[in-house]
C-alpha cells in the first residue's frame, strides 16, 4: 500500500470517527420525514438501484470490509460524498448514516433531491 493511500484511509477513518461523535449529539429526526431538518443537519437522501442489493463498506473502496447491505429500492440517508475506487466508471462514494456509518458506491444510489456535498 502506498503512503498516499494509507494517509487517505487514515483521513477517512478520522472523518468517520468525528462524524460518529457528532451523530451522538444530534437529535433524531429521520422518523418524521422532515426533509428540511435533514438538510439542516447536513444529510441527503438516495434510493438504492442495485438489483441484488448494495454492499456497504468501511471505506470508499471495493476492497473495504463489508459492514452490511441495503436492499434494492431502499431509501438511505447520505452525509457526504468522496472520490474512491471506480465502480462501472463511477468513482463517487457516499457516506451513509443509517444505523452504521458506511460507504456505498454512488453508482448504485440515485439522489433524491440535491446531490450530497463533498466530505
């Protein structure tokens, strides 16, 4: 592994840890479906388009450890986007905030509303 990719992975892990700490102090608001509240807290929504479901990983790479999966058609909360491994020509990955902080390839998530901001 190159020093650059090691540094990038460490930065992603540090960002995810900071976001996890932030989430603990943030009131829950997803249950009421309030999109204005979602934007106020910096989350966006997307729909899973992978027919067999989408594997969610611990890093924005195809080789990242699988943490969980989301079924086809599931609505997911997106915190931000970053560049990572290419999946079918798309190098965007979304950091999802549904229960576990996990990365999903943007190739298989259609935005609902605004595109997520950069991490």
